[in-house]
C-alpha cells in the first residue's frame, strides 16, 4: 500500500518557495527567457542558463546542494510554488514527441534549477534530443508504457538500459488531469531493500538480468548485456530496473525479480502534483511511475515538462560528439562503463 503524499516529508523532501523567492525566480526566469534567440536547445541560451543558475535564491540553492549530496530516504525532492506564465498555461499539446523548444517562463525556471543541480542533457533518439520534453497524453496511445500513455505507468528507472542514464529526472507540473487523480509514484531503494531477504538481495546484485531499450530508441534487439539490478554498496545500493523491459536469465533470478516488484508495490510513495510543482527523482536510487487517468483531449489534459540531469558531465563526453548537451543513444565500444 502506498503512503499518502501528505506524510511524505520525513526529512525535508518538500521545499516550498516563499513569495519573495517565487518572485525572484520569476524575474530570473524572465531574464533567461528573453536571451536571444529564445530557444531552449540553443547552445548560447543553455550557456546563459548555466551562468544565471548561480543567481537562484540562496535558500533554494542550499537545498539543491543538500539534495545532490544526499537525496534522503525517499530519494526525491519536491519543489513547490514555482512561477508559471502570467497569462495562463496554453492548451496542452496532444501530438507524439511533443517538446518545448521556445523559452517560456516555466521552461526557463526548470532549466535554471536543472543547471544548478548539474548539466541538463538529452538523448538523440528520444524526443528528438530536446532538453525540455512534454509529458502529455496522446490520442490512440492510452495503453502505451511511456510518457504518451494514460494507463498505469509501470515503475521504472528512466532509460534503464543506457550506461549513462540520467542521474536525476525533473518533472514540472503545468497542469494536472481533469479529475486530479494522476499521481507520480516514487519508490526508493532505501525503502525497498529492507523488505527483501539477504539471499534475494544477493541474487539481485549478480549479472543475471537483461534490460532492453524501449522501442522509441530504435536500438538493435539483443544489445543488452547481463547486469545486476542492484549495484554498488551492499549497505546502500543503487537500483536499476524497468519492470516493462527487464528480463531474468534464470528461474532463481526471475523469482528475485518478482519479489523485488512486490517490495516496490509495498513501498512506493505518491505525489499529487499541482501546477507550479517540480519533483526531482534520483534516478540512481529510486524508481518512478504514475497512476492511471482519463484524458479528454480538449486542451486541458495533464501536462508535465521533463528534464534529465547529469551530475558528472565529463563522464558522457565520448557520447557527445559536438560537446553539447545531447548524448548518442548507443554507446561507442569501450567508451563507457556500466554503473
């Protein structure tokens, strides 16, 4: 059973900007949005976002730094009361692959905070390599296990297959669904692992699992290599799994994977995001998903904007041929090491 979002603040996981901080961030975001050519993916605009991120309100910068040091028991941070467009949110997009190219006020605020945490990145095969991506329901894709669907989204590590998957995933709410029932679900490895017997944890650490790329990445079948689902410290491990695309290589591993999924279902938290909320999930330590909702495709459906953040930008240099923010989806041989 999930824990209501109202009690999900045991260690400062929720941070609300006060009115002065809200206004300061709005002014800074407006300044960034006005930088020529006003395009989120332009190298010069990104450089301005990087530079101006140092001018975020002091209390916010301090909390972001604390989060990158230790993301807490729930491995997430919810920021509230971020600025939105004064004229109101435009109609929700409803086309496949929707992204935010223009420098709107919310996109500028999102990029400023992302660049204060690390470097905002994207993948060339996903959402056309855009840095700010729309998460919206698309007609005919209701059952899709991805950002365009509206059925229950299975718990997963973002881009779990990729050796340089995001360290952090940011999800900013511009508009929730009509019934206000769609909830972001987050399951931290620090809550999951204590529910698993030691022998099961040992199996999950062994290279007895394959994680395939989603169809949207157009990767060749069979490119996945055996890996552990738990990695790193046995006392405080990282977790990488996508329950839609992870395959166990033997019966014992399959049993361990099933027990892991049951532990996830027992331990996830829910967040009912409201306009102006921005949730960051530590993608190394936490899975995320979403409850189901019913879209109407009337321009007022749920609309989140998503960014990916790397904490160590240098690590991905071999996958960024131009030195920019966009990574190749397929790693060249011998250039990366699985975490």
